[in-house]
C-alpha cells in the first residue's frame, strides 16, 4: 500500500510540475485540492465505517489516501492532456533521452535528498531527546506547527521557481531579479506573520494539540524555535531560486546545512550540557535558530555568486 501511494505521488507530482511549468498553476492547485478533499471526506467514512462501508481503522486511512491520490493524479492527467498543448503526447515522444534525464536529476536530486534528510533529522532529534520523554513529545507536537507555517514558504517556493526558471530561459535579467526580490519579500512577510501567531498564542496551540504534561516544554520550544521561521522561510525560497537558476548543488548544500551538518551535531553537543544538569532543555531548541541563521548566511553568499556567474552573464 505504501509503495502504491508513493508511486501515485510521484506520478501526480510530474503532472503537477508540468502544469506549473507552463504557467497553469490554477489547474495544478485544483488537482491538488481535489485529492486532499477526497482524502478528508473518505477518512472518517473508511476509518470508522459509515453507511455501507465497513470499519477499517488505520487500513481505511491508507485506502482513503490512495483513493485521494488517484483522483488527483487522474484529474491532473486530464488537465495535462487538455491544456498543455505545448507538449507532444504520443508514445513516440516518450522515448527516454539520457541527456534530458541527467539534466532533470541534476536539479531534482537535491530535492529528493532534502526529503530524505528531513526524515533522518526528525529520527536523530528524537534519539537526542530520548533522555526526556516530555521534550520528545514537545518536539513532535511542535514539528506539526512548524510544518504548517513552513507550508506557506513551500507554496511560495513552488510559485516562484517556475517563474524565475521561465525568465532564466528567456534571458530576462530584470524578470529574474524581480522574481527573486518579490519571492523573498513575500516569503519574509508570511514568515513574520507565522512567527507573530506562534509567539502570541503558544498556549492555544498547546491546548489544540493536547500537549498535556509536555505543555511547558512545548511552549518553551515554540517561544525559541518559531523565531527561526523567518530564516527557514528564506532558506526554502533560496532553494527554489537555486533550482530555477540551475543551482542544484547550492540547493543541496543548504539542505545539508539545515538538516544534517549543523543542526544534529549542535543539538547533540547542547544535549550533553542538559543531561549533566548544567542548563535546561531550552538550550537544545536554540540549535534550530542558530542552524537556520547560518544556513541563511550561506544561502545569501550562494545567491550573490549565482547572480554574478549566471544572471549577469545573460545577453
């Protein structure tokens, strides 16, 4: 079931990206939303058994997810065939081209690795926090809040990447600069809103997620880590910009810095002081802010390098 879901997710992603690449983001959004709505509607029906559908529990949730993905993939495929007239859809045009495949993976591989690194980071962080079950729980709950806020940055990244890539293909330096400028500006504004909400209402989030005995740890984590949303959002935008400007390596380095190279050793070192009773667990939360800030500085250096070597050299 999991393999089927992942396969459908990849196929849906292909159609989703093609619609974005041709400037038809509305159809892409419709396809994504339909899949999510189908999943939401079917979840309670198949989990708890409503009407003629038998109760299936967790298996029902898996079936609902797969059906939602199928609905989204089919709808996106129809949009792709009907709307993307720029593409040839015949079988003879589907013959693999080694050169194109290499170009795709040169840009796409960093994104693949970034997804894997996220899972590794969460797993290792839970190992680091193993000495305190309450801290583990707080981190798990806060991770949900973090993903919710960063989804705003991910959405903007998915919007600005094809825009900047299109301008790069047109050799339009002004459009590239505008895409970078406004993409970063809108991302920063949204992240400031996210930080304000999480800083003002940490108690409400603790109640919403039923933090229980981990409430104090959860609120403490929100107070510190949420500040990093600003830098995290900028880093996400940087990665989209780098991918649009054929900077897959730079995007990969940012992912490695954010999710492996800095965060895990730093959190591990801080945890030693916490376990020895020299300081509170809040010290570990500071590793997130420090990591995102350092990665943001590195991203700025990479951006200036790419602008100088690739954008300014355009005719």
